C-alpha cells in the first residue's frame, strides 16, 4: 500500500520546523512525484530550491520530473547552469 499522504504530512511538519533544510522539501516533492502529481512535484522542488538554493538532491529530483514531463530543454538548462540561472 502506498502512503503518499503520510509522507506528505510528515514532510509538511518537518518544513514547519526547519524550512531551510533540503530533506523535507525533497521528501514532499518525491512523494508527489511517486503519486503521479508531476506539476505539484515540480512546484515543491521549486519551493525547496528557493529555501535551499543549488541543493544537488533537489536539482536532481527536479531534473528527473522535468524529463518525465518531456521538458528536456529546461532539464538540460538546469543541469548545465543550475536553478534560477
């Protein structure tokens, strides 16, 4: 049984405690990705990268979701130049 809702709730609680840490943002985005909510996953990665700029785990996850969405151009730009460039 998939427990996306529990993972999302845990991530949200962790973000409330420590929004400057990459891990809860990554966990939220990963749970959304696994649940097939790709647009929400991208948004969660973007939020995480605003709090923790250029975090490798967040960038890697974002690139993965963008590629799954078929946005190879944006994925390649982020890989090459980083997020926000």
